[in-house]
């Protein structure tokens, strides 16, 4: 049983050891009953979480709020800069310093890579990266790993295909990095040539000797994997809309192509059309469970960081 978690901030999954990940996953398991409202917890009573969402979010923001409230804490924050003094020109650093005075921890989502790290350097409360541009989304990865462990039973030895926008998709960047900590993982990257996994991530994998295969068609891997991790082609990351339109709909998973397969389908969501709705009522659908798993995982993160780093 892992006993120590020493990270003060959660900025990149690359800062985690395997035992850090085990710690959060184990803690999340112990909080399942509270997450599902079968038990009451007062672990974070009197604590306040600051939510700074410069970019839209449904799951990450709501699940952090739910997690904090399930532990009897409270939340403050904004979900668009129009409702904060950022719209009057206040700097991100000054805004974060204000939150530091009001909160016990900060959750940041921003369209620019590196903003959470920057804020963690200017405040003394724990900072959690809730997605920074095309960079990282470490708390999503923790809930992805939790889902794989619960659904498949292990993370070592999995055969997983990451599909879709691998260039700009922060969830697949974090997940690929995290999988380097596990043994005997078979990793496939499925994307159009324009959206291939960045060299920086491939370099991280090469450095630890992790093998992977890059392919362009789902049919190349569907009989080889036990997890299809599907992602959205992100319109908002394209400078030229014509480039987006050329690729949109390149990969669509439907019920017929899954029949008889021994695998699960995951997706960080939101989806547009990359998983047909006819998959929703099948045994393959684990993407809604995955989204629900955000609550125990984010409870574990908040409890650990706030209790380990009191103001
Ligand atoms: N998975 C995820 O980050 O979803 P949101 O953008 O809705 O938070």
C-alpha cells in the first residue's frame, strides 16, 4: 500500500511516479461511496476551491465542483473571462494572486500551454492543471487510468489505440506519457497525417524504450486492442477552417464495427460524431462511466493536495 504523495501541484502527468498514480487511484477507490452519495464526508469542510476556467468545460469543471462539495467544501470562480476583471485587462498573475487570498487550492483551464505552471510559480496554494491548450490534462489521465483499471482489471499489459486528434489532443498526450510507467503496454496511434502525435511525445516514449505503432486506419488495429480511446477532431485548435473540414469525420466508431470484439470504447468527451449513438447502449460504451469516474478521482486529488498543503 502506497503511503506518501509529495506533489504540491498537479501540472503535468510527467511529474508523477507510478506510486503517485497508485496513491490517487487507491484513494479514489476509498471515496467511491462518498462520490456516489451513499456516505457523507466532511474531509474538506471549511475549505474553498477556486475555479479559473478561461476555456469552456462541462465535465472537468462540474466534476471538480461535485468532488469539492461531496467533501463538504465550497467553490468560487469563473467560467468565462467576461465575468472577471480579466476582461478589464487584469493580468493572469494578479488574478491568481487574488484567488490565492480567497482559496485553499486553484484549478486552472486555459487555451495556452504552460499557464498552470506559470500560476503555480506565483501562488502558494496548490495549483491543478485542468487542461492547458494542446499541452496536458493530467487529472483526465488519472481518471482514464482509473477507468481502465476498473474495467479491464490492470493497466500493465493493455493493448490500447489512441484515435483522432493526436496533435492537439492534450488528453492523449498525458495518457501516452502516463503509459510509459506501465509494463508491456501495446500502444497504437491512429490519426490522419495532419494530426499525428507530436515529436515531443514520441521522443518521451523513445527515451524510455516504449514501442508504439502509427497507423492511419482503425481496421489496422481493431482486432488487436482491448481499449479504443477515441478523441474529437478539435475545430477550435485549427487556424484554417478548411483544414478542419477536410479531416472532420475521418474516424467514426459504430456498433456494427464493434460486434464480436473484446474491447472497451473510451472517450474524454465531448464527442461530435466520432462515436455513433448506436454504441451508447452496448457493452462497449465506457465513456459515460469514465466521465462519472472523474468525481472519485478529483475528490482524491483535492483531499490529498489540500490536506497535505494547508495554508
Ligand atoms: N474531458 C474534458 O476535459 O471535458 P470538458 O472539456 O467538458 O471539461
